[in-house]
């Protein structure tokens, strides 16, 4: 026999709130579908029909297509409510494809996504109409729940509600209460499933085709490869510059000091001692710079202690409390581990320099074949991955491994940087969560 703790029961408001939100979402999707789909479809047909007429359609059709893509793009974003991610399937615009030009028209017409969008307009309007009727029932039911039919009947107004049209007596007016409650319960309970079905139906038309997805993937890999090559070239130039301006200059000075000491060894022993002391100091500085350069290429702490230990070491160097939470049942491959380490280092450096925060946190976890790194702080916010900045460089470093970076930093904070890298783990081990302050 199973007993249920009364404290574990779900309150009615906890069940009702997400249902009401889903009803509102469904009404928005339905109104968007009915309000724009039919109009855009008619405009598209008219624009295509006007192509033979003085060429007006050549300029008009790309404009209408831009509106269609704006509408379908909004539907792709709203599809996230149903747990579906729909990527934009459009081919990139060629150079000089301005509105009113033949190149623009040819690009729009030759893109298969254009015709898939047009094919979605009318079916989307139909499903939107179904959703509108379904989601309007809970709103309609509220009239009965607040007693509006009874009030109007008492005032002598003939009022229609549900199956009773018109309401002729008090009993029919009172019966609106249970009917309203039933309609509201059905609408709230089925709302999320209707949104899910509408989104799944959109998934037949709006995602990229296999060929388009492959073309988008090739283009993305081309861009990330170019960025990785540029980043590698910049890193090599940095190493060369650091060697030339730092360790190499100090080693040249060391050689000169030793050579001068050789010349003075028999004439001025005191000067020789000073020169040797300077040479020893210079050699120490050169060694420190070489060690720093090596740490910038691949930190020894990362090789010895892995990503969790290296991140904790970074957290200790930040002049504010940093909580580190680790959930890694293994160790990523070395290139991914290095990329994640330097991404955390850049983010924590920004926290210490610019955030004005009192605390920060770092979370490392691996789920579904992806390494997720989250760095956050309670500072003033306003962080952006601007071109030429450290966060932009971090994004390029992650993109080389097919990773992503999302920066959420509203004015007033908090700032949360979420980085994801696809990878598999090796060397399984237990890595408990811990805090570092």
C-alpha cells in the first residue's frame, strides 16, 4: 500500500499557472497565423502573377518574400515553446542583391526555402484557426465563471452561452457555471498539447531540407575554419612577439653581460661581480618570461590536474569569492580541455577587471555529449562580445571546435556566460562538486 504525503500534493495554482501561460501562447500563435498567413499568401500570388506584367513582380516578389521570411522566422522562434529548434534554412544573399534588382529576384526564386515558406502559409493558417477556436474556449469559459450570463439574465438581457442560445431562464444561466469550469479545465489541460502539435506540424515545412542543412553546415565549417586559421596565426604572432620583445632581448643582454665580464675578469674583479649579478638576474627574468609563455600555450596545471583543478586554480587568483561546481565523470580531450580553460580564464579576468561584482560562480558539467561551462557574476552587467574584445576571441576559439557561447548581461546584472563544446569524456572518475572561495 502506498501512502501520499499531503504536503506533496500540487496546489491548484501551481497546476493552473503554466496552463494559463500556454493558453496565452497558443492564442498568440493562432492570431499570428490567421492575421498574416492568408494576407502574405495572397500578396505572394499577386506578385507572381504580375511578373509578366511590365516586370512589376520582379521587384514586388522579393519584398513580399522578405515579409514571409519575417513571419516564418517568428514562427521558428515561437516553436521553442513546443520544445522544437528550427534553424533558418535560407541561402546567403549574393553580393549586390539589392531590392529591385534581377540578382535579388533570382536569389529568392532559386532558394528552395522560399517555396517551403509559401507552402506553409495556408496549412499554418488552418492549424492557427483550429488553435484559435480551441484556445478561445477557456477565455469564453471565464464569462460563465464570473457569472456574466446570470447578471445579464437578471437584468433582463437575452444572452447566449454555450449550448443555450439564448438563455431563457435562471436555470440555464446558472448552468453556465459548471460548463465554464469544464471548458476552462479542458482548455488549460489540452493547451500545451495543441501548441506542441502546431509546432510539430510547422516542423514539416520550416526547417532546412537535407541539402540546405548540408550547405549551411559547410558554410559554417568554412567560416569557423577561417576563424581558427586566423586565431592560430594571431597566436603565433603573439608568441613570436613575446619571444622577441621578452625572453630573446633578455638573453641578448645576458650574453652581452657575460662577454663584458670576460673582458674585465683580469682588470676589474668588482665590475665582473656586478656584471655576473646582473646576468643572474636577467637569466631569472628570462626564465620567468619563458615559463609564462609556456603557461599561455598549455598551462602545466591543466596537464597535471585536469580542467576541474585548473579552473579552481583560476578561481583562487580572482580577487573575490568564486564558487566552482564540477560534474565531470571523465576528462575531455586535450584540445577541448584547453579551449574551455582559456575561455574560463578570459571570463574570470573580465569579472575581476570590469564587473564590479562581489561574488562569481563557475559550473562545469557534461551531459548528452556536450561540455557545458557557465561563468556568472552579480556585477553591474553590460558585457557584450564586441568585435576585437576578449569575449569575441573566446567565441572564435570555441567555434573552432563547433562550440557556442551565449552572453546574458542586462544592465544591472547579473552576467551569465554559457559556453558549450561537443566532446566525449575519457578516463571515468568521480568528480564531486566543490566550492572555492
